[in-house]
């Protein structure tokens, strides 16, 4: 007898977005109150990220336990197989080094001022870190962020959309758009949405999150390594 379908869905995804945003703002507010200023700092960035990721990771965990089979790995196919590594690395590097630059190429001539703002959000965070802090940020951005964000956006949100809509293509597009918007970086939005589509297609084609997690890690690693190499 087939197992009953999980009871989690778009309501849980909406809760995750609201909760993660609220926690991010709250944690950042606590840090500002403790430090007595609003100046951008590594601590402020980490506090904001911690609140965001707590919501994004916490809701899928609760959904799996209360409305699914109890296992986050099984419920959202959070598996990484050996073949996922070369596939994910290739997809992440190609997206960062080829796809995103091509998308922004017209803006270099049509809107040069806007084009110069691309990447400023990541650089602003990295600018606040010392050498030891950059190592911590590298681990967070290359290890924690891909795992947490893929679990939520492709694991919970995209799967819930597929179940609701019945077709993967629009679900991939909507999840990618939300993924881009949640980064709150207007200049980087186009590239993030396009990369979100790549991640969504990887999950649909393989049936697991592994390739998307690896691709996301490779994509973020290029940003961090490029910054360190040129700073």
C-alpha cells in the first residue's frame, strides 16, 4: 500500500518566508541594540544570516516531522551522490562564470551605473571581515548557505509548487523568482533568478537536492575566492 502524500505545502513555505524574514530582522535588531550602532559589521551580517537561515531550515524540519514521514532527508530528497559532485560543480561554475556575465553584458552598455552595482552586496559583507572572519564567512556561504537555501527553496517550496500546479516548469520559475527576491539585492536579482532556474532544473532532472547543493556551493565559492584574490 502506497504511503499517504505529505500534508506540508505552500502554507509551510509561506510560513518559512515570513519567519525567516522576521527572525533576520529581529536578530539584526538585537545586535544593533547591543553594539549601539547601525554600522555594517561582520557581527551584524552574521546575526542577520543566522535569523534568516534559522527560519529557512527550521520550517522544513518541522514540516517533515509534523506533516511528513519524519525524515528531512527522505521527505525532501536531501541526498548527495557521487555523480552529483562533477555535475554540480560544472553547473555552478558555468552559471557564475558564463551565464550571469552574459545576462549582464547588455547592461554594461545600456545601464553602466547599474551594472557597476552588481556584486556590491556580497562585497559589502566580505569587506567587514578580517582574515579569520573571511574563513568563517567562506564556510557559511559555501557550506551552510547552499544546504539551508536548497532545502527550503528547491526542497520545500519548489516541491510544494509542483504538487499544487502539477507541472515542474512553472514551479521552477516561481521558486527561482522567490529565491532571487529573498536576497534583497536588486542589482543581483536577474542573475540570482537565472541561477535559481538552473538549480531547479537540476533537482527536477535528478530527483534529489544533491546537484543543486553542490552547484550552489561552487557558485558562492567563486564569489568569495574572487574577492579574496583581488582584495
